[in-house]
């Protein structure tokens, strides 16, 4: 149910076409809630049918022209309702953790190399988030919208910091395993 709310959020920030939304998902929202081009277009159709958004009138009628959408009062009300509702945290599911658990019973062939690969990927993502923070959130930013968006980015930074630290620890554990266990 969260994809429609992610789209409503993005459209309230700036009316956009489906293609523009896809690009924006790739650059910001997609860091924590991903969606394909097809999923976005499917949800735009549903949101429009539900009366939550509308296509903006085109300046000049043209066949094949991209539609831009804006949020209607019903869409704003739905997003406010969803934001205010209580939700329990979801259990964390990570295939690396499951694979590591499984390697304890079937052997560790290949897992150490993948831990190293994951560490490199998380280090890259952490660096990217830190660069975004420097660029978009200079010290002294006091705008409430910027502060809340920065809070979301800080969650990403903190998660990537956790993963880089945990993976470094996991690789140190692998280094201490007896040779026959690896």
C-alpha cells in the first residue's frame, strides 16, 4: 500500500509526469522505496481513478504528449490519513543473513567473497549518501521540510554505516575461523 503514498508524496512536492516520477524515484525516493516504470504508471492510473490525482490540462493538445499529474484534495487527505496512522515495524529480511546462517551448516564456500562484495557496495552507497548530505543539507538548515528530508537521509547514512561496520566485523570473524571450516 505504500507505493501510492510514495507517489502522492512526490506529486505534492512537485507535479510531474510518469517519466519524471520514474527519474525522481531513481534519484531520491528509490533509495528507500523502489518502483519500476510500469508500477508507477499502473499506480498513477489507479490514483486517478480513485480521484486522488488528476492529469493537468495540456497547454496545447498533442497526440502522445506526456501527462503531468497533480494531487487533488482527496489525495492529500489520504496521504495525511496514512501518515497519521499507526504502523508496526516490519521484520527485517535479508538474504545475506540467511545465507550466512545456512553456511554454518553447509559450508562457507563463496560466502566470504560475497561478504567482501557487499561491504564494497555498502561503502559506495554510504559515500553517495554522505555526498548528498553535504550538497543538499548544509549546517544551519532550519526549514521543517528540509529537516524531515534530512532525517530520512540520515536513516540511510546510519543504515549504511551499520552494514559497513557489521560486514567488517563479519569478515574479521571469517579471518579467525580454523582453515578447515572455510
